[in-house]
C-alpha cells in the first residue's frame, strides 16, 4: 500500500521518454506506453531516478509548484502512484 511515508522509484522495465515531434511525454514499458499529462510526467519524473523518492517529497514539490491545496495533491499523487504500482511500473519501499 502506498502512502506518504512510502518511497518509490520507477521499475527497471519502465522509462520516461519525450516525443521529439509532439513534445508529449510517454511512460514506456514492454509492449505498451502511456501518454502522460504534464502533472503525471512530473510525478513519474520524480520517480525516474535510481534513488527511492519519498512520496511526501513528491507531494511537497507539486504543492509548491501549483499552489493547490496539499490534501488534494496528496490524494491525486497517491492514486496515480497506486495505478502505476498496479501495472508493476513502480518499486515501493
């Protein structure tokens, strides 16, 4: 279960890539890909490093950048990370 105390990183089978023509960001994994919104790309980008990233730190970054209420962002980030985890695209510690 992913919560604010969890630490996450992108699974080895997944990678973030920006399309040169359209400028859109995609999360690619074997035989599939997801087109990401700007906020989703920021979340995945925070997870794309070799070190595990605290979910709370991701929420803090997005809250500071958007000015939206922290509770709303926390809920949306955790929901999105859970969806990625359900697809096997995250390593959660």
